[in-house]
C-alpha cells in the first residue's frame, strides 16, 4: 500500500465525531476521503450501502475475516461486526488522498497500532455521559435498550482517551470543528 495519511476520529456514540468528520470532508484543501466501514447491522434512516457503510451479512463478514481482508475489525455488540477493508484504504490511497475514519474506539486504536507513523488518532470527548444519553435519545434511531447498551459501553470507551494522540472536548460543536480542522491541517502538512 502506498502510504498516505490516516486520520482517525473515535468516540462513544453521540459524541459528535460524525458531525466533525463530515465538516472536515467539506474542506477540499485537506484532501480527505471517507473510509467506508463494513458493518453487519441494518441501515439506519437514510444510510446507503457503499456510501455510509458496506452492509453485509454476518457470514459474508466472517468470510472476509478468514481471508484477512480487514485492516481492523471488531464484534462491537453481539453479532454486530464492524471493520475496515484493506481494499478501502488502498482505494483512497490510490486516489492520492488522505483517509479519514469515523470509527469505534477499539478500531481506531488498532489502526494507530498497525500504522503508527501514518496515523493521527483523535478522541472526541463529550461533555458528560448524561449529555451522551440526551443526544442518543434525540436521534430517535434506536430503542432504549440499544441506547442503554451504548451508554454502558461509553464509560469503558472514555477510559481509553489517553491512548489517543489527542483529545478534542466537544462541549461546543463549532469550537470542536475548528480545533479538528487545525489538528488535521497541521498533521497532513508534515
């Protein structure tokens, strides 16, 4: 693989990482392309296959695991697999672009470990776990049980923040977007 830069944004669900990543993708001077993750869950809302995720069956995902087609993968929740296909990173690097990831905490740390010199790993920290719960409920995309699972997981994920290169505190979204822009611009210009 021709090594471009890898920009990882990880956080508990509801922290604002997706909003920040979308903002960065709108900045042409950063030369970023979104890494589309593979997932075994069903699409939510307006999500589209090949744009938001590569949606696949559990069996299909497991075949890719066996073939070692992933840069990283994880069973995030029972029978709910997510991963980054090697072919996705190669596709973006072949375009001469930097790869930006909106990815769970474990996956983000795996990418950093596998590509330590090419990766900027950013943890997006929410104001509080209570605020996370409010944000997840406002989404209206998941059941209370799913939201409670995500909140329980968030406490564990928050403890990993110091393992990332940097932490953005998303208390004010506009400030967090500006900070993310500065971090990424500085990193890709190295």
